[in-house]
């Protein structure tokens, strides 16, 4: 007799109701299940699946004939003793049993649009399942698993852990009206466990934020700056969702800096963005006398540039034989161009008589000039 651990679950595969069967890889078991009518392997589900009919439901002890497939509602996998007979009668037929109980440990899941974070006690069975998901990684410092949130990864995780899931927090897109913001509590001196709570902006705050966006657009701020400032301001207002906007003062900004940005070790650039966003909002929209200068800004870091040697630069130029690509590399290096500046270059931007390159409407919608080496003349004519 062959003793194995099995799980059975009703799923929907290509708009058909099927029964997925999960078990540890075993050649004898695979050969047996292949003999069942219409048995198929799904690379997506990492499981064998069969038609959802009365015979298979009885075989895999799925008593609920009206159970919905997993995409429609949560349906815990059934872990039980399963005997899979061959299509013909045989007295020597081995049984496939699931006498080994499922591991009962609490699982905590946090899912965003891009990734799924799973925190759980170490277990070989769970580890094998998680590593079967493509691009899953283990975070050594925070002691949790990170899995890309694409395809049906989240559904498969729900099926695998079932009622062992203690918390399931899903973070929606930050542009939606119901944004789930992070509120963290320390689990020990080194690590931080994030818990997410839904916070809604009041209608008054929404109107003020909309007015703030219009003001930024009227001042011709870039779309990226508008997005960054709006998100930073929204986070700040949600932090004080229980307080009226006109009651917020300097002390509140300082407290937000200490209790949110510094506490959760957010970047210095984010700290500056928040201060700038708040400063503009209260001075231009709220018209509140608030001295933002009292809020501490991070000390600017001064880093040494990573200077390439002549040999390294020559290797970069020699990496391609394509004249166009080589010219682009030479212009970027000799003229100090950004990628967008290179792509927007026009023949009239080159002043060969004075040896200058005129860059129009660069970052911040500013024009600037830069030296143009004579060595670039010949190649530049070929691509401009």
C-alpha cells in the first residue's frame, strides 16, 4: 500500500469546474492518476485536475456538490484519506491515503498590487509550496517570504493555507478613495511588523486635495511632482484623519516627522517631499500661518562620484560596432546628457562654430548649453 498526503479542491480551469488534487511528487501516484478519465496536469495550479462530477467528488470525499470554485469564494481544501482506483477492477490496487495531518500554524499574509508577504513558522511542507511559486524569495532580515502578486498566486496561497490564515491584509492602489495605510508595531528590537488599517479622507479633505492638485497644475509642476506631492499630502492628512485640517499646526508636523517618517526609517528624500508638500498646501490652499522651517529636514548627504578610468570608458565605447549607438554613448559621456536630452536632440541644437550643444527644455523646462567636442561632429551628422 502506498501512503501519501493528499489535498482535493474544487477549482475553475478554463471556465470548467474541475477538482484539483495536490500531492507530493511520486511516480507511482502520477501513473495511477493518469489512468483516471480526463486527468490533466496544470502548470498554473501545479496540480492534477479532473472533471467535477459525482464519481470524482465521492472518490475525493468532496461531499458539497454545490461548492463554488475558488475564484468565486473562499473554499478550504479538503485533506483526507483518498483511494484512487484504476478504471479496471484490480485486487492488488494500492491505496493513496492522507493519514498525515496538516500542519496547524498561524499564517500572516499582506498583499499589495505587486507582491505578497507571508510570515509563518518554518515548516518543510510550506517551504516546498512557497518555493514552487516562481520568483519567491526569503527576506533574511525581516524573516518573511516575498512572492510576486501575479496570475493566481494569491488564490493558490489562500487554498494552501486555508483556515490557518490568521490575518489577511490586502493593500489597494494608492489612487483609490479607500487607501490602506501602514501602521507598524515592533515585534522585537530589529524587525517591524506592518499592520494595515483602512483610513478614509473626509469630503472636506478630498475637496482640498483636489484644489491642491489644480493649483500645482496651474503652476505647471511636472506630473511626477504632482503625483509625489499629492500622495505625500494624502498620507499626512490620513495620519490626522481624526483632526480637522484647520486645527493642524507645527507640532503636528513635527510629530508626524518623528512618529511616522523617522520611526519607520523612511528615506531622507521622502521626508523632504512630505515637508515640501505640506508647506505648499498650508501656505497656498489652507492659508494657515505655519512655520515649516521649524520642521527638521534631513542633513544632505555628500557622496563622492564614481569616476570611470580611461580604460573603462574606452571599453564602453568599444562595446558596440553600431555607429549610431557608439555616437550616442560618446554624446552622453562627453556632453553630460540625460537620456531624455539625448533622445530629443535636433540638428539645429548643435552650434559647431562655437563648439556648443544647446539643450532645449530639459529637466524643469530649462534650457542649457554644454561643450560640444569636435570629435563628435562627424558621427553626429550620421544620426541627426
